[in-house]
C-alpha cells in the first residue's frame, strides 16, 4: 500500500478497503497510547512519525479477509467490509505497536541516529526515554490486545514477543562472532523478524475463526516472508544508500553483526580472500570507510554472495506464495500474493 | 516472610501455607522463562538471583485468601489451601515478573552497579542485554497471564504496566528539576510503584471472584502501601548504608531525583538554608561526598523533613490498615495487616 504496490485494476477496491481500515488502525493506535501526562504524549507523538508501510497491520487485515470461512461469500456479495470488525482493527494496531516497540529499543541497542528519514528517539531524547517509551508501547500493545477479550490472542502475542526477545538476545550473544554460521543466522532472523510477521498473518485468521490448519499455514507463510524481508533489510544495510533507505546504514558491520551475504562469502571463498575479508569486516567495527566497503562489496559479488542472499529471499517468497495459493480465491488472496512479491522487490 | 515478619503463633500456619505457595510461584517463574537457547537461559538464571522478599506474589496470595467469598468458611474448615489454585500461583508469578522487568530496566536507567548484594545485569552483561532481557521478562509476564485464560486480568496487568511506564517517564522528565513539587512526586510514585502493588492486592481477589468493591478497595490499599514503600525506599537511598540496604545508594541524588524529604525541606526552610541545600544537591549530581551528605542530612533533620517523610509513610500505612480491617476476620487478613505494618519498619 502507500505507493508500495502497483496492483491490477481488479484489486483497487480491496486495496481501498484496506487503506480505509488502516486509517482506523492509526486512530486506535494513537488514541490508545494517549496518557494524561504531557511528557508522555510528546514522546508518543514522536513515535507516530516512525509509522512506515504498516506491513503488519495490512497482513492482519488480509489474513482475516482471505481466511475467513465466509471470505468467498463475503466478497461475492460485496459484504467483505463487514469482516473488518473493531476487534480486527485493534488486533492490527497491536501487531504494529509491538513492532514499534522493537524499533524504539533496536535503535537504542544499535545506537542508530536515523529512522524514517528523521532523528531517532534515542538521539533526540536520550536512551533512558527510549527504553521506557519502548516499554510503554509494549504494555500498550498487551493492554489493547486484552481488550479484544480473547485470551488465545494474548497468549500468542505474548509467546511471540518472548521469541522475538530471545532472537535479539541470541543476536547480541553472537555480536562480533565472525564464525557465525547460516543455521544460527536463520534462527536469529526467524525469531526476531519472522515470528511477528507470522502471527500478523495468523491472528487475523484466528479472530475470524478460520480453520486452525489455515491459521497455522498463514503463520508459516508470514514467518517465511518475514525472514525474506529481513534478508532484504540486511542487504540494504550492506549495499544501500542512507538517503534511499531512509535510516542509518552499515550498522550491522559497525555492530559486528554478520549477515547472510557475509556468512555465505566466508564459507565459500578461498583462504586468502577469506583472510582479507575478515580484515575488512573487523575494520568495519570502527566505522566503515568508503574504500573498504567498495572492496568488500566487490569480493562479495565475486563469490556470488549478494546473489545468493537475493536468491534465498526470493526462494522463501516463492514458498510462501505456494501457501497463499492454497487459500480461497478472493481479491484479498490476490493482494496478499502481490504483497509477498513486493517483499523481494523492495528498495527501502 | 523470609524472616521479614515476626508473627504471633496463631499466624504461623497461614505463613507456612504462603511459604509453600511461594515455592510453587518460584518454580513456575523459572520454568516459564526457560528458552531452548543457552545464552537466554544464562541471563534468566542471573535474574533469579535478584529474587527478594517476593512482596507482590505474597500480596496476590493474601488478597485471594482474605477476600474470597469463601474465605471464612475455608479457614474454619481448614480448606484454605484449596484457594491456592494453579491460576493464582501463575498470577502471583506474573506480578513478580513485571516487577523484575522494571528492576532490570531501572538498573540500566540508573546505571546501578549493585542489586541484592550482587552485581547488576547491566554491569555484568552490558546495557543491551539488560534492555532485551527486561523485554523478555515483560513478554513472559504477559504470556503467563494470558495462559490463565481471563482477559480481565490481562487487561488490568497491561493497563497498570502502561501507568508504571508513564510514571517512569514523568520521573525522567523531572530529573534534575529542583523545583519538583509534592503533588508531582506523589503522582510519580503512585504510578511507578503504587499501581503494581495495588493490582497485586486486587487481582488475587478478582481471580477468586471477590465482590468488585472489595477488589477495588484492595487495589487502593495496595497503592497506599506501595507509595509508603517507595517513600521508605527513597529514604533508605538517602540515609541508608550500602552494605545494609544491599543495593547502590545515593543514586537519587546522583541522578538529580528529588525525593520527599528534600521536597519538604526546600519548601519549609529559610532562604539561606535553601540556597545552601540546593548547592549541596547540585554537587550531589557529580557524586556525593561524605561531608556534603553529612551536612545535607543535618539540614534535613533540622527542618524535620526526614521525620515528615517517615510520618507520611506511616500515615499511608495506617490508612491501608483501616481498609484491611474491613475484610472478613481471617488469619490471612491478620497476616496482610502484619505485612502492612512491616512496610514502615523495614530497614532494607
């Protein structure tokens, strides 16, 4: 949405439906965080500026619209809008709120200065305010989720948040670990990015009482998309330009985080190249110079490691599209499919 | 408990009942946080060492035992142990987990080195690990709460966590504010400490289906006890010795946080003393020297400000004991009352 997706004419109405629903999601997001304390409201207003593509809320809405047992009948009779209940809108806001909380804390951990083309909260207000505001967002997400009145949703959101933190802790544990292997990288990424995108796909379906097997399949679809998304994100951090990505780049190298292209490269290149690459990566921790980066990217291209990471992301998206194809044939399914394809095409 | 309370012989059985239940609380606390990732488990093991007086779980248990509609009958027939259901034990662990999360993040914010006579997690493992582990504990608390299957409990825990964070943000906003007034101090303390102790008293009662008015009264009781507790905590930070308090002291002065004795003192003393006191407080931000501290404490004693803070805490405890007296006459109520009295007598 938001100009991210060019959709065929047939999908314009459902895209409009989602766009209208997102306005409701934003409204409940903002209202729910309102406190009666000006210092708190001022910080929350800053977080509203972080709002991006709203991927997770869109997935919640599309999960419900594609997997509801009434989906086909609803679309056939033009009553699909009735599936977008107040509870679903809340759930969409919950997933975005959990995501925002992780962004705010991530920026503290990464000491990032830039987010969505603006200064990060930690830069403007200090790490302390960013830590507590992240906590406030998490608490807000859980509270909002509980107001839907379904403990099964709260339980899933809680469990996934635990997974997400465990993934972050695992990543932190491997910071500066130049022997990080592929399986551990995927374990980190699955937990820290995959699980939340997975439940975003799943829980909309759960709320509208889709068959549990469909909800589970949607979770897997979302996890795959999330991992593909993170691989692309890691690639952008490595090869992207700050001005087009809109947030700090080269943070992974500075933070000693090995990502997929580097892991692949170190595994396949000859010992001499490997030694030189490790040297360049170690230099990177003190800030990445342009010439070092050019050399490193050249080596990564030579070993086919950039292409490998791109192909891995594309393969995950293809897998997820196969799951999506098993859903009932509705415009919502078509839009979900278009969204999946967009994950590998994204430039920011 | 744990040697904190000297109780009359009549209360020994109910104290034993609570002690046994706390073993179950600790067990579920530890089990629930177990991940399948060694780096996560290692950090959680460290947090287990933070375990202190378990005030919040005790209040959850006593809230249920004192306010259950069957409380009198249960104690009369010796079946009070049946009130300590698995759900109640979980709820007690939830309140402790939220509390632990705030301790871990507070130590990051305060840059504290010492907690429960051991090094803090941020000191041992860095701020990043402490921030994420705090998040993991919060997520664990919400997840565990959702497994009880009552959305009303999750909603209250979520709302109170929002309040708690709002209190922390308000406190941060007033860091270094030497004109902080009494009402704002109480607003901060009510939110950041009062509300969680309040729901700890309330939710045990809610779970056993106590009348809503009783649950609300228990919430107010807990808020008052919490505020009294925090006033004592702030006093210990000011006048206590690190070795007897068991955690870093003089952090409030170093962090530019005015607490009740200082607020009272600056409001009542003559202009000359006020000027000198402000000077000493401002010095404190660069680390408090022994001679400055001695002088400041002397001035606070002269203006009756230490006594004022002690009397305020004692007054709040008296108010809360009046509410406790309105509960059915059971050994649980008597123990709750003994616990309330202990709040103002605590030395650590």
